[in-house]
């Protein structure tokens, strides 16, 4: 695996971390999820993220209902001068790709795409929720900037609920006007959707393998990822 490119660094103003689970004895996790520093993660080969998802079997036939849904979302974003990243649209509309993260998730995470949600920390930027834990412990969003910059963030705040509650005059624990509060609550975790999807897919596949005593049959890319935490022979 090659070093991560400079473009993979988090943008100014955002703290960075990866929210994940344990990997058995290879990586500990005190709770259901842990925040892991980017420096502690295995580097990924950025050259494989071309929007074709070859590492997941490639793109399949389009799903008509998903195409309609993503077209509607793109129209809503276009009215705000924003666009969805192509790798996200490809994944969410492909028969071979859509739902892959749901299927592999060990914590019951599921795909749930929201309408555009104003960023509480940056005028003109928007969030689009796309994935969440079954108990809302963590929620992942696309973060879209007017400069066309897009990356993946996560938070324990359900911003769709927070905005709906404010619209309906309901009280919540979330002050959407407190930008500093949300700069702490929103963490950068990947420079692109495909890179997020790849690391999530690899780590959840590994969880099943290490907890199911299925390590001898690991694919090379999964074994390489695990070797970052314990090189061959380190745990013997």
C-alpha cells in the first residue's frame, strides 16, 4: 500500500479521525466505536479510487428507483450551486454496489440519504447524510463546499432531525447557531466517498474474519491491512 497523498489531509478547520470498531486482538475498541487517529490507520493506495470500484467487483446495472432519487438530490443541490461527487452517484445507483456497506456492517449501519442540510459551521456549504448506525451513535455525511470540494465527515448529531425540530419550534440539545460547538462535533474522515467506502468495507470484512477465526482465507488486500497492526508472526 502506498502513502496517502497530500490531498488526503483534512481541510483547515476540521479535526480528523476514523470512527470504527475493534479488529479483535489486532486493534482494541473500548466501546461499540472508537475514534482512531488518521496516523494510526493503514495507508491506502489512492490510485485505486477511480470511481470504477474494481476492488468491489465493478459497476453493475443502474437501479431505476435510485437513479430517480439521486437525480432529485442533484437537482436540489444544483439550485444551491453544489454537485454530488460522481463516485457517490455511481455507488448509490449501481446494482452491484448499492447496499454493499449495509451488508458488511457489523453494527447494523444502513444507507439513509437525506436532503441537503445547511452546514452549521460554514455559510454556503451543505451536508448530505448517507449512512448511519442503527442506534444513531454515529452518522456519516458528505460535506459539500461551494468551491466544489467534497469530503466525508461524521458526527453523533442527526442534523436532519435538528433542522426539522427547529423548523417545528421544538427544543433540542443542539444549538445550530453555535458554530464552534459543531466544529468539534463534525470530524473529517475521508477525502472521497470511495475511499470511505473502501476502508469501511475492508475493516468490517476483517472484523468478521478475526472474530470468526477465518484469517487463513483472507484476501491479499485484507491481509495487508491487518499486517499494519501486527506483521506476520507478531502475535504468535
